[in-house]
């Protein structure tokens, strides 16, 4: 007789499936309502380039075509190229991200089933699915971090079970996900040291440092337009001053409090050591975005928190001398997980833009119509919320307020899409799109289509 799946396994699988479906629906809704920005366009152009066996050049990052491997080392996104050839639509990236996050939830839940039992495995899986780091990543375009999240979960499973071949493969995949994933693998080296696997820990930590230096000192500069790793430039002045300033900042204090609450009892787990190199690298940066709790940067942090919590919960369950305090500690942890679920849900409601519906959004309808008017492979300029809709068939570049300081277009796009209602680059306060609308005729453009807020301009005949 075939064994039926256990309720815990079904529960974890259901959580992962619902999460992936929910992420897809939210991301696709935000796409069709023009709420996703230029990062989606940048990665869309990279995947399109890979699918045509070309370099991952992005015109939206630079009109001359910017090699993204000279910005961040993210060749892993090429794995989406075969799928893009089958379905050449930028929405593929959003669905892929949702599925990769769902995979991370399933891998994590499957591990937790063996470690802490069905109830905790399902609860922590829901906690990961609704965690603030994953929710922010879903709401913020597509990023290579989508691959890092399941890879880190797999790496933790390999460490826990001492699957050394699997760990080696996963670590190398993390290295081609993004250069700063070397901080994650260095952190895994610390975990191995804590588990008394000294030789493996030193080897992994040392190799991670060497790979980071190789990528940032040699590989990326060789591919970069500027001939250097430009993100070293965000460090201003002596590094210790930057670290001290960031350490005492409100942003870091907020980050520390939120991460600690997310960790819960996991704060004393060896798995939490992975956070040390990650946090140290952010403290050394002068870019305040890295210290915040927004955007996509903390998606991997959520995996660390859940694995760490599961590790300590397992220890508590098997601890024979904490019979009186153990239930109280576990209740506190359950409350923290529940609070995290509620917080993540509130982020979707508050920031998801789900209230913006195509059938009642005149701006969305007009932008959709405008996008279809641009000929294939044409050079077209538009704002950051429109360019992602132009990647599949044309060559988009970004308009911006700095265009208004020119006596002629800073570049020579054949087509320009203007949206006077756009929220891009503070347009609603400054009205730079309206000013662009007024100046285009003096640059030789004429209107080929216009609606109540959107207009399409060209220099050619139609």
C-alpha cells in the first residue's frame, strides 16, 4: 500500500503553494496597474539578452547599453532565459520569483517537520511566507535575491544534515547569484565553526572572502563601464567612521529591533551567526538603504530567522530540565510569529496597491494603449513605471527631470511616452512630466496619440 502524505507535509506544501500563488497574484496585479519600476525592466532586459545568447545589456540603466555583470555579478538569472524563449514576457520574472520564494518556504517547512513537528513547522512556514522581508521583496519588482532565498534554505538543510556535496554546490550557486552572497556563505562558515566543523568552517569562510575579492576587484571591474566596482564608492571617509555612524543611527536601531523580534528565541541559535557578516557589510556602507527594513534586501534574513527559531525550538522540546519555563518560552515564540504574520499582512494591505484596479484606473488603461503603439525594437523613452512594459518588444530608456535642463533630448529616442499623472521621481509635486510634455514640440516631436493624462510622441512619420 502507498503511504498517504502526513497532515504536516500536506500543511507545509499547502502553505508554500498558497504563498507562491499569492505572491504571483500580487506581483502581476502591481505590474498591470503600473506600480513596478525600473529594476524589473533592468532584469527583464538581462534575461532577454541571455535568451538571445547576448550580453545582459540594459538600456534603461544606460542608453548606450550597460553590462549588468559590470554592476552586480548576477549570472544566475540566465537560468530564466530558456523559459523566456518559450514565453517572451517580462511577467515571467515575477512568476519565477513567486515560485522561488514558494520553494524556499517548502524546503524550510520540510526541514522543520523533522526538527520540530507538524504544528510548529506549519506555523513557522506561515511566518516565513508572511514575513516582512519576503513581503517587501514581492512588492519591490524582481531581483536576483529570488534565487538566494531558496538557495540559502537548501544550504541550511545541507549544514544541518552534513550533506557536504550539496552544500558545496549550493554555495557556488550563491556566489553566482550576487557578489554580496559571499557574506551569507561566510556566515555559514561561522555556523560550521559553531558546530565544531573547524576545518570546513575555516575553508568556507576563507574561500568566501577570496571569492568576494575576486569578484569585486577583478571580475566586475573587467566588465564595468567605469572599470571598477562602483559600490565601494558609497563608503565615504574612513570605514570606521561610517560603521560608527551607522551603528548609532535610528535606521540601524530599528532594523536591529525588528530582526530581533523576528528571530525570537532563535537569537541564541548558531544559525543566527549568518547575520554577522551580512550586518557588518551593511554597517560599512554609506548607503542608508542597506540598513532599512524596506525593499528586497532582507528576504534572506527571514530564512535565517526561521531556521534559527526552529533550531532553538527543537532544543527546547528536547531539553529535559526546562519543564516549567519551556511552555512559557514557546508561547512567547508563538506570539512573536503570529505578530510577524499580522505585520506582513498589514504591509500587503498598506503598500500593495491592491485598491488600484485596471477597470477604474484611467492612467493604467491609457498607458497600456500607449505602450502598444511603440514599434518593435524602437528606442523609446518613458518613466520608471512604464519601462518594464516596453522591454519585451522595444528598447526603453528612462526619462527624468534632468531632461528639462537640456536644449535638446540628451539621447535620441524615436518615441517618448509622457504621463503627467505619474508618481515617478516626485512628478506629482514638481510636474516635470508636464514640463516635458510642453518642451517636446521644440525638440521636433509631434503627438501621435493622447488621452487625458498620457500622450505618445515621435519624431518620425506615422
